[in-house]
């Protein structure tokens, strides 16, 4: 039964017996009737005001209208992409700042994150739209939308990235440091890549929220989906139909993103790079002499073999595997 | 500061609207969200599917689109309520989806043993949900619910876009008259931060009170 998989709380009840099944059937019937009733009521309400007439919906079978709205969707996606790039870059910087060893940097980053998370984006947009022009500072329309969104989303991204860094086992950075990497190298090469990979589902979910936020372009008159819907409805006077279609487009786009986030979240999706299996003794032995030619450019293996002649097998397997990545690179 | 004090009465009135919207929508969304969660974990497949669709719909559609739909479009279908109540209803049903997601993750944290024990004691499904599962689920997700409530308080600002005169809208109007953007918007930002801080502190207090020590 799929319910067990889709509904983690299904252990709330045992597999129903005869009476349970009857109750579930009754409950299903009642809830289907109730839902259909609500739906019918809504449709009747719409129908009685002529909102279901064919001539109100027929315009939406024309490609021109869809094209008009899809251009808006393009604007939405463009703004979302810019905000995602700016926000995530700035967010990573902020996350690192919040974990910095320098106290001032830590405080500044924390202060920024707290402020940006607790101020409505609309307030920032009004500031960009009406406030700053009074001071002679003006931006193109796209940036009036993108800057406030990036300011706000950077803080959210920062918190996600920070959670990812903190949730990584400490051994990772300790191992990197003990290998002789500098702290910034350990962060850049070891900690951050793994942390980012672990928080990918949260980042994609945040992308959904960000894409929703670009609907604020409606206020700054930036050509995005909701704004196009508004212009279209002012033109064709089909308010309900237009905004329902716009809502549907948002639902499809964000729904696919959400589904992606859900898929990424599923356990067992992690494909850790699998270490190359160590060749078996039998596989290495026939090539035991062959790698000798490579030993000149492999001083570690040569020294190892020379200092410990008894352990010729591991040395051979060492040098036998060594050429493989080299060959692949060549 | 002068401008803020000069317009204090108007601004306080607007702040009152913001707070009222946040409180009413907050309580409403908590109740509705828990109901949606109950439907989400019920043994009736239709209800589960309906609750799933509900949360997915509201999590994937922008609040602003819903507000515009409800305020400007639905009157064409004869569904006309005063402006502020409409905004509050939209906020409530929108945030209820987030509440439902949070509470559902709380339900998943309730130990299987708890549920088995309640079944063994002979509680019906409704009883075990009402008396055992939901209380523990809510206690486990105080912090996430606090975050949802903070987001709700921030989202009341969007009502300004459809014409509700709340804090953001009023601040913008005051600024258009006095042209002191830095001072005025900073003041408003501080007020919103104070609201978020208050919710955060309240959340922390509630969490300490109800946390389950295992």
C-alpha cells in the first residue's frame, strides 16, 4: 500500500478490520460528499454570476494570451535567477562571517541576518520605490525588485548554509586541518562542498519561496507573471479567469520545484563518490614490473618500496593503481 | 523623530491594524493548520489527499496572487467582504498550510510507543489524536510554529499592496508627504523587528514551559 510510504504517520492505526473498513468507507463517502458539496457551491456561485460562461474562458485557448503571460513568466524566472545567484553568494559570505573567528565580523553578520529576516520585503521595496528616489537614488525597475529580495533572501540562505556547516561532523574539518590545509582551504575544499550538498533540499525549497516573492514585481511594475496578469485583466476585464490562470502557472512551476526538493530529500539519494576498489592481489601481480617505469615520477611509492622490500605487494598495488588516474587525465 | 511623533496617532492606529491582523490570522491559522494535519494523518484516503492538495496549493502559490484574486477578482463572482477581513481570511488559509506542515513534522516525532500505548489503553483514533498525538506534536514544534508566526507578521505587510491601511502602507503614505525616507522606513523596520522579537521571545518562553524532557 502506498499510504505507508506517502504517509509516515500511518502507524497511527492498525490495518483496519471489517468494522474499521466499514467506518473508513462511511468516512470516505461523507468527506467526498462534503468536498463535492463545497466544489458545487463554488461552481454554482461562479456560474450564477456568469463566470463560467464559455466566452469568458475561450480567450485562454488563444496562443497570444499564453505567449503574453509566458513572457511574464520569463521575467519572473529571470528575477528569481538573479536573486538566487546574488542571494546565495552573499548568503555564503554571511554564513562564513557568522562563523568567523573575528568577533566584529561575527557580530556584523549576525546583526545583518537578524535585521534582514525580520523586516518585511514590501517595506524594503517601498523604500526602493518611493524612499530612495526622494534622495536622488534611482535604480532600473528590475533592480528595484531584485535588490530588496536579494537583501532579504541572503539572510535566509546564510542561515541554511550555516546550519549545513554546523551539521557536518567535526572530523571532516579536523581531518582537513591535520592534512596541512589552511583553515580557509579546509572550508573551501572540504567543509563547504559537503555542507552545500547536504542542504540542497532546503536551498531548493527556499528557491520556491523566492520565486513566490518575485510576485512583488507587481508593485514595482516589473514585467513578471503577476504584473502581466494584472495588465491583461485590465485589458480584457476577465479578472477571475486571468488570475486563476496566473495562479495555475505559479502552481505548476513551483510545484515542479517542490517536487524536485522532495526528491532530493528522500533518503538513499546521496551518491557519495565511491572510492576506487583496491585491485586484488591477483590483478596487480601480472603488472608488478610494469609500474616500475613510473616510479621515477612517483618518489613516494619508490621510497616506500625501497625502504620496505618485504612489503612488495602493497607497494606494487600502490604503484599499480597510481597510473590509473594519471592515464585518465592524459 | 519629529515626523514619527507628529504622525504618532495615525501610525499607532496602523500598527494596531497590523497587530490585529497578525493575531487573528495567527490564531485562525493555528486552528485550521491543526485540522488540516489531522486530515493529513487520518485513515480516510480522500481526506489525506485533500489535505495534501491544500498544503501543496498554498505553499506553491504566492500570497500576493491570492490576495489580488480575493480582493479584486472574487467580487466579480459575488464574493464580496470588507477589505481587511478578506485579507485576514487569505492570510489565515495561506499560513495554515505552513502550520500544517510544521505540525505534521511534529506528528512524525511522536514515538510509536506512545501511539501503541494509547491504542492498547483502548483509546479510539480520535481520542488518541486529541489526547496523545497532537499535544505532543505541538509541543515538539513550538520553535517552527514561532517561525511561521513571524513570517505571518511579516506577510501582513502584503495587505498594503491590496489597499489595507496597515503599518507599511501608512508609513509609505507618511513618507510621500514628508519625504524623509531613511528616518521613516528605519522607524517602521524597527517596529517590525520588535514584533518579530516579541514573537521569538514568546516562542522561547512557551517552549521552555511545554518542552518534553526525554
